[in-house]
């Protein structure tokens, strides 16, 4: 499954919409990125997102805070961005330093600017199948499944991982499309036996090549949402590809889709804040 090609298409459509919003309002959509500390991987991710913003006609404002920032200081910064009419969407780069209450920080983001889909409001909207912003990686996974015409009705989807911004929302979005969903995690007993039942497998466990080809059901659709040292995912690609009908590579699969959904949701947020209907643009 070519996430790079689909992400490029979505980004082109997003750029066209951003240009129309800029023309109609006189102001380009703007994504605020907030980084606490100097984690090298996080710094790289933020720069990548800023570069993609520029290509899509989205301006960006970067807020860099020291690693010593307190929860209260981070909440204050995010609240200020939420109240700033020039900001369309807000991205708090995670993980934040351990001493910060990440959930409190996320909840300081106004729901209408939660373009990364990390607040409880967005989580509830995904759970109830209501309009809102989806968590970007699960949203990218769903777009890939739709692009490759994967009919989820009645399929057994197994999600390995239960984080609040990846595993859990991925399962909810799959359930909304009529899949039967099983969540697995670090305490699941006999995990391989459950993985072998998956018609659709979402690997989001954060362990390099944790899932091997011998545990993939022949013909299964495999979505690898992992990214680990050595540029590898959570699935051993070569052995899994020999059995899967469709599989995402790492890199070039789910990763590009995450950023594409983030930018698309930023433009949607800008349109909503300007009182514009996307259908009219």
C-alpha cells in the first residue's frame, strides 16, 4: 500500500483548498507547533511538518519551550494559542517530558483547533461516529483502507496497541466501518494466536519487527503504524509481505499519511473558523 503516493494526492488537494481559503479571507491557514525540550527525533518531526505546511500553502508558528517547562506553563501556552484568532490548528509534539501531565496539556487545546485529534472531545467524536477531528495516524490508516477498497464489513480487525492517540482510536474507527475489533496489548495472553485470526491487522506496539510473517493470516491486510530505530516498523516486512494481500512498508506507508491528514484537518479547521463550507470552495 503506497502511502507516499496517496499522501501526495491529499496534500495537493489540501494546497488547493488552502489557496482558496487564503483568497477568500486574506489569511492563510496556520498551524502552531509546540515543542517542549530538544529531543532530536521530535525536533526532526516538527521541522518535517513545517516544511510540509509550507508546500501546502499553510503558514506555521513554532513555539519552542525548554525541557524544564511545567505543566502549568505548557497549559498556559496552549491556551493562548487556542484563543489566538490567527491560529487554525495546534499540534503539541509528543511525547512531552515525563514530569509534564500530557493529558492536561492536550485538554488545553480548543476542540476546534485539535487538528491532531488528541483531546477527549475528539476521542468521543470518534467513538460516537460524530463529526470532528480524528487522530492523524488512525485517520491515515482509514484513508489507506478506503483507497485500496478494503471492505471492512464483518472482517476481524486486530489492533496490537492501546495508546489513546493510536491503538484505541484506530479500533473505534474500524468498528464504525462495521469491522469486528479485537484489541491486544502487552498483557494479552498468546498474542500470536489472536494475530493469526486477523483479516485486518494494525500493528501499533512500538517494538521493532515484533510481528513476524508466520503469524500473518494468508490474505490479511497489514497496516504497520510502527517506526523504530533502524528505519523499520513493528512488522517484519519481508516475511509478512509473503503472506499478506496488502501491506504498508516502513517508511512510505502509514507515516506520510499521518502528516497528510494533519494538514488536511488544519485546512478544514481554518475553513470552519472563517465560516466557510468546504463544498463551496
